[in-house]
C-alpha cells in the first residue's frame, strides 16, 4: 500500500472541532452543514463556515468531506440540494458522503468530478455491493461496521476503489441504515440524522431475571489502536474516527493518539509496532463507555462487546487545543527607489508580490532585525516562516504600514494560488445558461404516479416466516402471491403454482459472503417451474443477483430505500420488477412520489433493528437454534426478537458465521381504515407481512384486510400502529 494514500480522517461537528482535528494531525476532516447530514443535532457548519473550512483544509494540504448521508425527500432534493451544494462544489469540496441513491445519482449528473463516498448508512457488506457502487461512480466505500478484517480484505481484492473504516468511537447496535427504532418510537429518524438512541436505554429479556438499569442493547466504544497495522494490511486507506457530536478537545485528543501510531507504522512499515500503556489509558480517560472493544474486526459478536450499564466516563479534557501552521519560505528585497519585493515558496508554489516604493533613509536606516520583527508577524494565520531571507540594499526606510501590507499581500496571493487549484465550475452546455441545466434536471424528477391513481382491487401479496402460516395462506383465493425464504419455498412452491400464485424467493435481510451454490441451483430450477423472482433486502443481494443475470426479476423490499423519485428512477433503470414503499414517509409525502411500480405494506410487524449481535447469546448462551426471544423495554412493552441463525435456510444445521437478530416492533402496523388514501397513492400492489402470527390468526387477519381492500367491507379496529403513514418523520 502506498504510504501517501493512507489517511487519518477526523470528525468535526463545529468550526472549533475542525481546527482541533487539523491541529492534531488529521489528513482529512468530515463535517456536516445545515442539512442532509446524519448528525442533525451537532453544532454543524453554516454555508460561510463550510467555504472557509474547505479553504483552510487546502491551505494546510488537507481534505474536507461533506456529509450528505441522510435519506432525502422529493422536495428537498429538487428545491434545496443544488443550492446547498453548489458553493461547496465551486470552492473545491473534496468529496461528499452519501446514503441515498437518488442523491448519488443527482450529484453524479449535476456535479461532475466531485468524488462520491458511499456512507456506512448504505449497509455495504461485501464485494458485490462495492463493485456495483463503483460502476455508479462511487470512488470510496465505508462498509458496514460489522465486517471482519477478512471480509474487508476480500472486498479490497475484488474492487479497486478505496475503503474507509471506523477505527475509534461509538458503535451502533443495529447495522447502520437499517435502524427504525428511534423513528418509530418518537419520530426521530436515524436515517435523517436525528436518532434519539433508545437502544442505550434499559432493555431486558422478558421472563428473565430482572436487572436494574440493565442496558441489553448498548455496545462499548470501538478502539483499534492495538491492531491498526492489521486494518491497514486488509486494504483500508482511510482510518475514520467517530465523534461529530463530541467536543473539540475529544477530537484533538483521540486524533493526536492515532496520528502518533499511524506515523510510527508508516515510518517502520509495521515492524515492531507496539502501543504504550500510557496511550491506551489516555484514550480511556478522554471518553469510554464501559471500556473499549475491538469491534467486529476480529470478533463476530458477543457479551464482551457490550456495555450493559451504559456508563459513560469522560476525563478532564484540556481546553487548550493544538494549532497548526504551514511552513513557508520567503525572500524579501528592499532597495531604495524600487517597490519592495517579497517571494514566497510553499510546496510547489512559488510567487512574487510587490509593495510600496522603498524610501532612502535620511537619518537612521532600518536594520534587518527591525524589518524581520514586522515581517515575521504571522500569528493568527495558517502559515509560519520556516526561513525568511532579508536583503537590504543600501540605506532603506519603509513605513511599518507598508511592510504589513506587503506581508498580507503575499499571504493572500499564496492563499489565492492554493484556492485556484481547487476551484471548479459547472460545465454548462454550449450556449445554455446554468439555470437552464438545473431546470432540465429537476424536470426529470417530476412525479408521475397518476397511472394507477384510483385503481381498485390491487393485488395482495404476503411474506411469511413460518411454514404453517405459508401453507394456510397459500390456499386463500384473494392471495396474488407469496414471498418465502428458501425452506418455505421448497415446501410450498408446487402447491402455490398449482393455485395460480406468484411465488418469490426471499433473500436474507443481510447478506455476508456469497450466495450458497444450492440456493442458486434451486432458484434456477424453480424459475424454470414458474417462480416469478426474488424479494431483495440488501444492496449486496441485488448486486449478486444482477451479476448472476437475475436483476430484472427482483422486487426491492423497503430496506432498499426509495424515498425520492430519483431513487425510484435509479432502480427502474436497473430493470427491477417493483420497489416497496418506504416505511418512514407519510401519506401526504407518498402522494407526491412515483408509486406506479411500488408495493405498500398494509399489515405487519416492522423490523426496528437488524443486528449482528444476538440477544440470546448476550443474555444467556448461543444455541444455534432459530426462534424467537422477547425483549422488554423500561415501560414494559414487549418486542419479539427473531434469532436468525441460518439466514439462507438451506438446511444448514451448524453454527453460521453471519447470523443476525431481527428486533420487531411491539405491535404490528396496520392500515384498515386508510383504504381510500391508499388507493389514491397510485401504487401497484399491497403486501401483508406475517412473522409471529399462528396459522389461524394469520388467516383471520388476511381475510379481514382483503375484505376491506378487495370487497368493500367496513374496517374493523385492531391493535395496530399507523406507523408513519399519518405523521412521517422530520
């Protein structure tokens, strides 16, 4: 790995944090502005502060990245994103960090040449997803934090684009980008940068021994100082510190420690790498949550990673933050009757500026010491003299004001030369004004959901997780089709096809590693028999199926987000069958979305979290037996948790490396009274999701909703939540 490519990336939630990061030795800093960032409650940067920070980073030979890593609504994308991003683009912004594929598509088209980094919020879990994004113009991927070093190395070998991973800071219990818990509890969506962190509150296993203030979903903070060389050898080029919500002193302290050890590694090539006990202790004193863990790099999951007490410990952080000044070289020539001349050199830049005419001294000529005292006053600037040569030719006198002006003129000329290297302009078409270009782009996102508006008797599909439920519902005459995992499909396919049902094979919520050979072999055979396609829950799964030739047979689940029309169009260009309506948009927001090829969930428990951690393992022991356990929050509400020990359902009986938990909401979503609104959305189909229901209960619910939506029966109230259909998220 080329040493110059390795980057220490620090967070900044404010201009003060930015200064702290640079002063402590960061190679790049990531910040958020007033919108579109995943830390909405940080101090963040105004537009003017962003431009200043971009310039300051470049003056120091560093980079600045802007977070656009939230999901974006139609109006925001069409009316705000261009004006928000344009000044930063023109100032030379080094990259944007994105989650939303509509935003990715917008940036790629409107702001050519601006590097795009895929946020960890995209839940990239393997080489297929990484290669897919590379083909869409992404230059760097921040993969899911749950990946091991072996998985990261495999991604690096498979795809040439850069990999950035977290090396220090807070860890989420859920796969980033797949968490709806804060959103459904109080409307503060993690996908909008407003997570309220309900996972850090007390959670216990229902029926287990009561433990006061036990936080069953709280992870320790990550610290990788001891195995930094292994992360670099896996192919990571950007080492990312988490913490835009933390204080500047935190940023300075943590960055300085990692700077020290990264420099040691680069100087020695990793030979004799050893961490001093004092530096480990220093990081603990800066901040820790029940101690540190090494994250998922070397550990699959388990109680050693958990901070069950969620006790935060913060030491006395020094309010004195390090400064940073770039070394410059100069040459000043003062000769009577001629303008003062100042030459400045920095890196490969060499420039010359002139000042006021130098006077010939009548009485006391100026000496070098006096001139130097004024010329070396660079305090408060980005620069410091490494060497300043002063040549006084004859008896010279220069007013102090003129010396100060010459010094300031030279520094500003240097700044402008540096700025000019990064400045860029949008490439407008010949003879076409820039505003016309923007208008054309926005026209592409005009909504056209009217094709299905008012359509009645929408087809109803179901997803099932239990064989008995699938077998019961398969017989229902109102059922259009089924989404089933591998084992259920194997048992139900022929019966479903004989009854005229559309059958779709459901992939895991999270894909780690390749799709098993048996899964693909059987899928080929089932497609030949009449199976319609696949229900896809992750970018990795779609990319793998597309590579295998099945991209046009995919139905996207709601976990592959299509919040805006650009995202809808993005996936339609990939040739998918249909998408699933996002769970966090309100009916009003959905009415302005392209829904003609979309399916809406009208009943089912929403997955609030998909986690690599295992509730059963952490609170008792791993049994490698699939099934449900129940979590209880501090108010006594009970949440079913499915321990998915065998994600592919291909009859594997041993422990699998990539198991996960699904934490479902305590009550199902249901829209029994919203038929008229639903029909007005212009969607193409309806879905009901069955998870914990028994066969009899599932059949009753299915018939109740079909009676309402297909047969005009009066709605019957039930114990449902409307989710975000009424309120949406901020």
